C-alpha cells in the first residue's frame, strides 16, 4: 500500500490575500489544493526530472 503524506504552505497573492496550499502525496501522485480559493491540481512526481547527473 502506498504511503500518504501531506504538507502545508501559506503564501500571499498580489492582492494581500493569504492562500493556504496543501500538498497530499500518495506514491508518485501529488494532489495540490488551495484551502482559500478551492484551486486544485494533480501532479506526478518524477524524481529523475531534477536529477543533476
């Protein structure tokens, strides 16, 4: 069974509104969700994309 992990980041936009974004990880899949404006996106983590060698 894949491991599930979450992270939380807060940032402010150009209008001074705080956006709280949670990143949920299940295996290689990531779900990015803003708790402030309900924006969400799915992303796949590809560890070799940022590999320097």
